[in-house]
C-alpha cells in the first residue's frame, strides 16, 4: 500500500480581510478516514482545496508526503480522486467517452475495467447516451464511481450524496465498503449518513476567529 500524508501547520485561509479559518494544525494519513464537518458556507470546500493542492494557504503551510518522501503540491493531483458537486462532467460526452477520458489521467483499481465500472453503475443501457441527458442523480453516481474506482492513494468526497435518493445513499455506502479501505479518505459533509464510517472528525468551526 502506498503511504500518503497531508500535514497542515497553523494553516489558514482568508477571503479579502475575513478569515475563513485559521491556525489549523492537523495530519491526515493513509488507512484512516476523516470527516470535515461544519454548516453550509463554513469553509469545508475551501479547506478541501488546500488539502488537494489546488489552493494555497493565506497563512501557515500545507505539505504532502508520498511513501515518506516530500511531494510537490503541483503533482499532488495525480494521487487524488475527487468527487464534488462543483466538478462538472463533460455534458457533450457519452458515458463511454466520459469514462475513457477520465482514465486517460488515472488508472483503474486492480481488477477493474470499463465494463465492470458500467456494471457497478447499472447503466449498461445508457453507455452511449450523452451525459447532458442524465438526471442529476445519475451524474452524481458517475462522479462517485469514477473517484472510487481510480487507483489513487487519496479519496476526497465533498457532499457525496448530493442529488442521491435513499437507494443511491445505500449504493454510496457500499462503494465505501468496497473501495475506500486502506486509502486516505476525507469526506466534507454536514449529513451524518455521509461520514458515519469516518474514524476522525475535524470541526471547521473550531478554527473560526
């Protein structure tokens, strides 16, 4: 198993003159699952962007290690799978094309391929349909399936059951059981069913000043 760590040291982020959070010192490590909790607008998505290297802190530091070696923030994305409401699928691609495009940049987890991914989605009849004709729930399932089945050390999920019905929530939790073990998993949420499996919790409101 590849070891991955994300270390925040007195990290903070502000918007204009207002601090979203400050002085976060926390370490995320492989084989553990973390819930980043807080009400809507509290900064959960912002801290997730710090953790995936797409945003720099306004104060303090964020550092990454891979197999105990320092990792530059510019290449962190290679080791991370992310599913989030604000990440859009390419609407003019078919499901087949979306999957092929995604796996130009990621590898499948061992033992998985496109057929098995489509079976996991139970979307065999939709494989040649344009994504723009998918329901919001179908799009969310595709985002989640792509993230879970990619061979990455880190799995990041922002509001993972957005647009999913009760059956979709159960499907999401089955993905967690099958594909989140041994990875570094981070879930941003304010709904307990999304993060009930997480071993650690980080309350973003603890870092408001």
